[in-house]
């Protein structure tokens, strides 16, 4: 099993795993958006998977593809501020 590192961004109420859309398409397929809830977001080439349900699904897909995800906190210490991720487009 190989490992791959993913950044985790958070605010006081929630956290999201940043994953490239190309990686999601590679491990899940072209319809990868259907796997996740609208509580996850997307912007540019990345999806931001919410910490509860979608991050767990993501971990399962990684492991099914012999990839062990490693998560690194990417928050900048502004833990009292609302994340700009909340303003990104929800997955649909």
C-alpha cells in the first residue's frame, strides 16, 4: 500500500480535506461527485470534502485503491474565523 498526503483546512465549526478532482476521478471515476454530499465544496481543480461523511467515504475509496491517506493540518491559526471554503460552490 502506498501513502499520499492531503491537507485539511478547518474553522471553528468544520473541517475539509482538499483533494484534486483529477485524483478523485482516478480512484472513483468520472461520476465521483455522486459519491459525496452537497456539504462538500469545489473550487478550481480541487474538491474540499467535509470531515464527517465525505472524508470517511474518501478514505474508503483510497484504501480500496491501495492508498493510505495521511492528513496534515493546513489551517493557519485563524481558528476563530469562518473559512472561505464555505463560500465555494457546493458539490452537486
